[in-house]
């Protein structure tokens, strides 16, 4: 399936995506790779990593942040509290930011937007560390193609503001239910965002994540939304 965007998008399972930009750089959103049970073994070794974005502190989104950052030395952006924690672990090139702010990293512009969830890091010895608030990211690539990665969230009315301000060409939305919105809420999120192309994420990794892409397809068919179903390891090459 081609988006005609000039961007390669590889789904590594759960909420983790690897993008190859038109200039050949690699962007990873939510670094859960090495310990991600949904990530195919052949994809656990990344071809490179120039930029890394972290939506929040839960292990199923950033468990491998430190190891990948030390190995590849990417530019990293995340909320301020996670940036402090990463710095304490010896990670370099970290930009701490907050919601509403934007930063240019390599050949992308990343804007941090709201999400409704929780966020904490389970540190060494099982200690729970405050990790600021959860977030989503709007990413604009050098050719203008724009994606919205919602992170973990419920649907919320200000998704309309995200749509109005940034007009994302493609959205990645969680649909698993229980910990995030399910297909019914994700269908409304598509409507609020005004985005006609969506990749469902954060489902099927564990049995409790019961929402399915088929449900989202059924709920958005009348609106003409294209639900792009990616299995872990799949790549969209436009």
C-alpha cells in the first residue's frame, strides 16, 4: 500500500514505528524494540537511528530507550521529566520539552500535543519514578508530509484542534481498549481530526487488548476513512 508520501513506515508492533525520511534518516517513535514481544526477531536490529521520540514513560513505550540511545546516539525528544531521567542514565542529545512546543531534529519538526493517560517509569529495583504527563506527537517531514502519533490516550475533544492546526495526512491511533480508547472512540477521533488515513496500533500485543482493526473499519466506512492495517514487521514503501 503506497501513501505517495516519500516516507517509509515500518510497524514494529504495539505502538512502535520506524520511519525512513526522504533524506534517508531513521526516526523511531516509542522505543520498545528489543523487549517487544510483538516485534519480529528480524526487525529487532535497527538499520540505523537518527531521531527518537518518546510519548510517555510506560515500559511498553520506552523500555529500550536507554540501550538504543547509547548504541545509535540519536537526537531524542520527550517530555522534560523523562529527559532528566534519561540524562541521569547517561543518554546524550536529549531535548526535554512540553505540550504545545515544537523542536527541529535532523530533518523533521516534532510538536508535542496532548494525550490523556498516565505516565511513570519503573526504575531499577522496582522504584516508580514520576515521568511527567503523557503526550502525542505531530511530526512534519521535510517534504511537508505530516503524521500524528497519538501515544496512549482516550478520545478527547481537543483532537479537533490538532486536526485544525496541523492537518495530519496520517494518524496512528490506539484501539486496544482497557488502557486506551477502543475502536468506537478511535472512530470519533478520526472524525475530530479530519484525517482520512489511519493506522491502528496498541492492540493484540496482549490478550486484554481486545479492540480490532476490523471493528474500526466497520465504524469508519461510512465516513470514507481508510484504515491501513499493518502487521508487525510490515512496511509501507511509497
